């Protein structure tokens, strides 16, 4: 209100996303407070910038492994297979992603924690498929195991499968030992025992 006036005038300086918080000396000096999720720059109430969140009225960086982007008012955890550094506006795909990779937990750096899927093994922080005639149960395996006689596997197998039919012929070994190789289905076994078609 004007000095000596008995009537108060309306304030005219309320920015978006704010509420008046007191009485001003004139129409453009009324104090205001920003609504939850917004921070004042003195004349306006703005959302926290990307990569940050509101904490006790101040914008703070999202922690590593999380992100925020407008119109978010908080930080969200990066999905599996992605990582972020502190203050990130988005998550970045892990560099060692592949068809045989299972990511584990939230990642805070490009060294994303992962395990190899069954049927693959780890080599140089990469998951590689097992070859025909071998298998892996996954986890931390670094070597594929060979299928035993009478069983076979295709590439990237988590286990070996029993042969459907066998063709057995006796062959006398060097020391008079009789061996029974299974013949057929070339390439599906790593021993002399393979399945027949």
C-alpha cells in the first residue's frame, strides 16, 4: 500500500511454481517461497537442473549409479546394464554388454559388475560362448567343460544332452583295450564319442 493509504494493494511479482510468504513494500517486492521441487534464482522458481535433485531447498547432484532429467524432481537408479557418474543427466550403456552378459546390480563406472550367462565363459572382461561339444553352467566360469561320451551340445550350451541314438563299433586299442567310439554328427562332440544322426 502507498504510504498513508488505508488500503493494501495486490502483489504482482509471484513467479510460476511459488507462493507468497509475506508482505512487501510495493507490488513488486513481495517475498515468495518456491514450491517443493523448485529453487529460486531471485526472480523465478526453477526445477533443479538435470543430474540433480532437491534436498533441503538446495539442488544436489544425483549419486553415481543414478540420474535425473526434467521433468523429474528426484533421482532414479540406472537400469541394469547401464552406469552413471555423480550428477549425470542420463545413464550410459555399459561397454561390455553382449548377448552372453548378465549385469549385476547398479553400476557407478564403466567397470560394470556382471556375470556370464550359462553357456558362456569370461575372458578379458567379455563373455564368450562355449563351442559345440562343450558347456558352462555360467557364473564365474573361465573354461568350458567338454561333454562326456554319449552326450552332445551345440554352441553356448549350459549343459550337454544325451544322444538320441548311438552307432557303436568296437575298435581294438593300442594296449588291447576295447574302445567304443560313437560315430556320426561330426562337430558336436570334443571326444571320439559323438552322436549318430
